[in-house]
C-alpha cells in the first residue's frame, strides 16, 4: 500500500483563535488503503527553532483540533499530517498568530 496523503493545504485552516488557543480544521486525507487512519497535529512558536515533533497533540480521527496553553500575540506554525498502518504523510502547514488583549485609552 502507498503512504497516506495528508490533507490538501487549501483545506487546512484556523477556524478560531484567541489569546491562548487556536482551533484548526481540515478536509479528510487519503489513507491509501491503510487501516486506523488518524491525524497528527503539531505546532511550534516563532522563531521556529523547535521541531514539530516536540509539541504535538494526541492523534485524532476527527477533522479538527484545538491547541491550548499558547502565548498571546505569538505566531505559530501549525501542521497536520495523515498517518495509518501504511505510514505517515507529509506535513501540511499554516501560520496563525494568537490575539492579544486590547487596551482602550480613555
């Protein structure tokens, strides 16, 4: 069997973000006949000195995930890849910045 094909880049997007969390979603990948198809979501803050594998969520069979305990006003590189009994697909990535608290002069 062939290696899984990860979600298409255009389908991988941030659907919600706040000061300390980012929720991402994607369309299904192709597991190429492999069993137990799952997705691995990893992330790292800018500057991108850490490896993706240092900060990953538990694998999921769903099509979305929420990353928590992030730092506000920080850019993150977030990646998802499909994996199954036949192996792992390549990472599909996007860049998302958490929001900060606004202070109004008054």
